[in-house]
C-alpha cells in the first residue's frame, strides 16, 4: 500500500512522510468516497478482498481509485482554455474577508471599463490568439456605489448585465467566445447572455451556511455568497440549459465534512439538470490586504484528497484546479483525478490571484505530456456540452475546431491556433 499512486514518487513522498492521514476529519473524505459504487468495485477488484474493513482514513487508496476513474472516463486527455481575463468592473456590493479582487472607488486597482477599453482589450486578446473572453465583474456594484451607476450611465448601459451583453457581442464579432462570471445573475439576465455566451460560471464556494451567518465569517458581509442564493442561480441555469462552471474554495474555514457536503450539493444539482460542465477545486491563499491575511493557506494533502473525492463522487465530471495556485506542484494533481487546467492566459494576469502568474502554455504542455497525458485546447464550453450552445455559436466554433475533434466528433480547438 505504500506506492498506491503509480508514477508519482513526489506525491507518494508527501503521503508517506506528510500530513495526509493526520488532517482532522480526513476519514470523512475517504469513507464518503468509499461508499460510491465505482470505488467499491475498483477497490475490491484491485486492492483489497471484498468484505474487509476499509475505513482507516488513509487516502492513498482514494488517490489510486481517482486516477483509475480519471483514465476510465476521460482517457489520457487533459484540457485547458486559452483565454483573456477581461476585468470589466471590480467594484462589488459584497465584502468577502479573503478577496483582493474587490476595489473601492478611487483605489489605484479600481477598474470600470468604458466601451472603448472593452473593445481594445478584446482586440488585444484576439491579437494574442486567445479563444475565450472571460468576462468578470464584481457583484452588482451599482447597488452599492454611485460611481458605478454613473459609469454605467456614461457608457449607455442600464446595468452591469447590460454591459456584459455588449462585451459578449463585441467578443463574438472578433471571433472570441465569451464566458461570463458575474456572480448571481437573474434568470432573465442569464437568458439574455445565453444568446452570446457559450457557457457561464458561478462558484458555489461552499454549501456551509455557517460561514455566512457567523459574525466574522468569510461570507458574513457577502449576501450573494449565501448558499441558497448561489444554488438558486445554478438551478436557474439548469432550467435554461446553460453549460455552467462551478466549484468550491478550500481553506476559508470550512470543515472537511462541509467540503464533502459542498461537492454533494453540486453533484445533486447536476443530477437534476445535467448542465454542470466543470467543477473547480480552488485552494485559498491569504492576501496581505484582506481580513484573512494571517490565515494559513489550504493544506495541500487535504486539497488533494478533496480533488480525489470529487472524481470518485462525480466520475465523469470535468475537474479542474487552477495551475497557477499550485506552483511547482500542479502536475501532481494529474495523479489524483483532474482532467483540466482551466483558463490560461498569454496576455492578462489572474486578477483574483494577481501574485500567481499563469504557467506558460508550452510548459503546461511539456509537464502534461511528461505525466503521460495529451494536452488539448478546448472552447469555454466542453465538447460534451456543445449541444446546449445556440446553433449560431456552434457554427462559429466549428470554423476553428479540429476536423475530427477528439475521436467522436467532439469540438476541440485546432492545434495550430494554440501550440
């Protein structure tokens, strides 16, 4: 059992000499995963005789099963999206105690893009060969700031969502494919953006109401982060048949049990609507200008165990970690079940985590291939969800897609456009 993660001596070293089995409540992750049918079948066939006790909290078996499931459901392909992060407006009505993205009016980092600035940013993205235009805003800044209301009016917009509709149309005109992440959009707003966006996203972050209700909690002053509000957005997107990206944030004060329960909420929404195209498992890093600046970063062994549990709980899901948030070690996560690196930009920084630069695409390709996988560039919508995209947008995608896709006609970006 000491080498249950084949091909990853570094990861085995972490497990054998590190903290994995000693993280509080780690048994919750392993025991929950072990109850999943595919886990039991693999375990009994390959690791242990049927009928024996398996609940010792050691995650090495979990990691091995996750890797098998990744290969079974995702073959040897790992994807990413070549994107530009368009930081449309970073004023926000919410206050999250870990967030460095939010700005106040007048701060040097404050951004409220004019139409001309949006146009120029999209033109630069096109020049750099980006495929995705990731359109990001703070949560409804016009509800909190007069400056935001004035910015919208000066540019002829009625709301932040109206501004995003403009940016999405401009992106399409340039051959870029929009993916909007703007917090809790209403159902009519999402229906309007669905006309121009091939996918959208909203992070659940956590299903723990405790983190929003306890004074001093990370979401106490962030009403949009209350689980019921986020879940309602994901359900509305499901009713509209919009491919959605969501995920959880680890290390912000949740218990291990709450992390597993959050994955279960996402799984159950996807079972009802079939529209969750990707689950991001993101690790918290403290920011010096936030209330949580002295909090420790997410424990790496715990992080890996939650990633593996996600693969076991949702075997055919697309699972991503942001590679820039695991510098020097991100390749290890291929051994615990991921199949996607998310958006990587050759042009713009990660405005949410500006201290962590994206890895170069050539390095991402080299490290992925060294681990025995093939790197492919996808659109902001995953191939298996492209049928949900409006026909006009699908036609645009087909013009820059590989001739034969990924074996079964799936849409992946032509290699000459990203290599």
